[in-house]
């Protein structure tokens, strides 16, 4: 199901033995356009730290109550590698983080999460790719604050289009499917969708996203009035309007494996819950 990332902020987060805090932000991968981490604001037990939580550790999500349930203990999370989330998170930090939890790295393969499209496949430790062991060059940072991306300007092929108001995420793969564009400077607050994969380039310094679409083309695209109306029919009309191949077609399925079924225990609970 597709969900607004803004709606997921302030969700509560629970370990197997108690609450740890609430979501304050997300870190997205600017190469694959996927959410890699939740930044969780913790309470007194954690000395008011902000900790990184990967979707790999999810046991289940209670969407109605607004709560992420993790297959990790409070002690395990408390002792996780310290990361300054106000600074770029390097690949070295990620290596330390994944090594601590005993998970294989998500990078170095064709799938969004290792060889597959779902984070839970990595919790099972089902694959290993030696190429993922290499370090990235210094300064080669691919993780961005989702809150920072909101407000970026969208530059069309002819004229400015609007600004990013929200991001739409797939709650199974944690792929960012769409940028929600607010066009209030010229279309009275009309909201439209653009896939981040349609961007020709992103200038992180200038806070601009460039797309090969004209203002008129955006004007004529389906309007998003409420997130509840964003279903497969809406998506099909959107992709047809732009003449783009749909992400759910065979091209993407080749890289997918079926998502693990949620049960009482998480596939990674053995390695992730031990203190």
C-alpha cells in the first residue's frame, strides 16, 4: 500500500520489551530512492539519543494505532553504534550498523534490498555478495534527510512547476514511488505526482529536481486530492498520461522475491534480539 511519509512521522516505535520513542525523520537513499532508516527520537532510557532503525527490524506495523513494532530489545537498540544523524551517514557507519545486527548489506546487488525487493529478506541473512564489502570513496554519501527534500523546487523542461510537499512510499518495499508536487504558485494549490525516477537530475546544493516534462504536461496530469484516492487505477492513469512504463510491470518483478509473511516471530529475531 502507498502511504504519505509525512503521515508516518511521529509514529511510535516499540521494542519487544517496551517503547523506545517516536519517528522524527527518515533517511532516503538517493540512488535507489528507498527509505533506509527511521530516525527515532528516544526517551530517558536511551539518554535522549536519536537512533537509526532499519525497516529490516520491523516485526509488524500497526497502521491504525500509528506504531512500528520491532523485533529488537531495548538493550540491543541502546547498544547500537552511535551515529550523528545531523551529519552525513557514511557507508562505514552503515557497515558498522549492519555488522552489529548481523544483517547482510543491502548494497552491492541488483535488488533494492540485496537480491530482493523487501527488507525482511535481509533479516533472514539469505545472501552474501563480496562486492558489498568495498568501501565507498570519502564524501560519497547517498543518504538524505526526507524532511530536507520537502521544499525542493521542481524545474520542468520549460518553466518551474512547484515544490516537493511530501513523498509517497510503498509500505512493503519502502521504495519512494512519488514526489507530491504542490503547484500553488500557478495552479491554486493543485497537487500532482512525479516519480523520482523520472528526474533527469537532482541538484542537492541548489535544492532543485529537474524533470523532462513541460508545465502544460504537469497541468494536464491526474490531480491528487487525497492520499486515499491513490490506488492502482490512479497510478495507471498517471503512467499512461506520461507514456511511462509502470513500475509494477514485468521489468521490476524480475528482481523481486515474495515478501515474507508476518507471524508471531520475525525472521531476524534471533540475531536482532540478543543483547
